[in-house]
C-alpha cells in the first residue's frame, strides 16, 4: 500500500465528518499524477514552502516599513504565526490540519513590498484594481516558476477568500481567515509597543478585561474561544459574541492609533511614491522589464505584467530599482 493511501485512510478514521478530506479534493487546475507518499494538501504545503514567493516574504513589510530592529515581524513571520494558530485550531476540532496549514502558508504570497501601503499604491494606478488576496491566487496559478504551483481547489479557495466579502468554502479555510486576524492584531500590538507607537496603558481596558492583559494571554483567549465555540457540529467557524466584540474593538483601536496616521506609517507616503513611480516608469519602458515579464506583457498586456513584477518585489529590491532609475549613481571620475 502506498503511504499516501494509508494517510488518507487515517484521515477518514480520525477526522471529523466536517473535515475536508484530501482524498475528496475537487482536484487541481491541471491533472497530474498523485504523490505516492504525501496527500494532496501535504503536497500543496510543500510546494508553497519551497517557492521563491514564500522566501521573499521575509523581506516584505508587515507593519513597520524597513524596521530598525531584529524583532519586528515581517510578512514571513506573520505567515508562520497564522499557520501555527490555524494548525492548533484545526487539530483541536479534528479538521484537516494539512489543508489549514497550506492555506495559511500561502495566503499572503501576493503581498506587495511595503505591506498595505504598497497594496493601496498599486490599487490606485493599476486600472483593474489590486487586492493582495487576488494576487496571491495569481502567484500560485500562473507566476511562481513561470507556470504556477497547480494547487488544489480547496487551498486556492482558502487563499483567495482569507479576506474580502466571500467566505472560504471549507471550515479549514475559515479557520485561517480568523487565524490571520488573531495573529496580526496581537503581534502588531506587540510591535507597536516595542516601537514606541503606543503604550500598553493605551489599549482599551474593556478589551483587556475580556481578552487578557498580556500578548500571550490575548492570543490564548482568542484561540481557545475559536476551539470551544466550534466544538459542536457548526456549519461555519465563528467566535463567541463577547470575544468577537472585544476583538473587533481591539482591531478598531489598532486602525486608529497604528495603521493610519501613526509614527509607524511615517514612511508610507514615500513607499507609495516608490511603487507608483516604478509602475509609471515600466509602463513607459516595458523593454526594461525582466525577460519573463516582457513575455507576459506580450501574451497578456503591459499593465498586468508591470503590476505582477512590482507586486513580487521585496522592500529593499523596490528601493534599489527606484534608486537605479530615479537617483544619481556615484561614478568614478575619468582620468584627464
């Protein structure tokens, strides 16, 4: 018996009837032979981890643009925290941990340099509009490695709908949608306090009374609530009303004091300037795009290829390319 068959049988025997079984996946965009060792969702997880897009997340902004310090979160560490929370909840609910992990690891692959500042900047200049969740799907379907990762329908659905108006079709995808919020609210508070943007005393007392005073306490409260609220045969993943209300209030506090107009965002206008001027520059000089993006421009259109190129940049690479085209470069004087 192949190892994969044994793993699939274990899923059928041990997982909840609500779980999405890997053997019952709707399949991939392009048919391919199954792995003899890994289930479909395990294979998806591995493809994401080994992708260039995943590795680039370590140099992409979470909240602080090019932070000065070793302990601030990046888009990669955020992704790892989301995956950890999603796995904990999925395991406790006897749902498919491999599916939840794959969705979590891939949910931000399409994020721009400079975090949401870069996302908003591209959205203003790219006429069809830009959303990082849609770009994440584009990365895994087409861009990564020049042909995409060919992931399963369930993982693609969870990545696309981890944010926005639509809800993931699987409970595992819905877990990631909550895990993303639990992770970023709490680790962004931690980073904002470390950066002197806010103090612990500013956090709304009513939120602390419900969720806990410390970083680990708040995460623990939210995670345990997700588990205990969904132990019954619920049709969708949800938080209890009290925890959800406190979580939403804490999120509103972060938007008011950190995400908009705070010192942490002092470089946001500059970041937007970099992204938008790079976009305009390459729109007028498509011949300067890397060869693979020139081919994509010829096959689709220039604005799509330019958007893909810029969205895939890391913070430092975007700055370096901007400096190359827009700032004077040092030159050695010629000998007389």
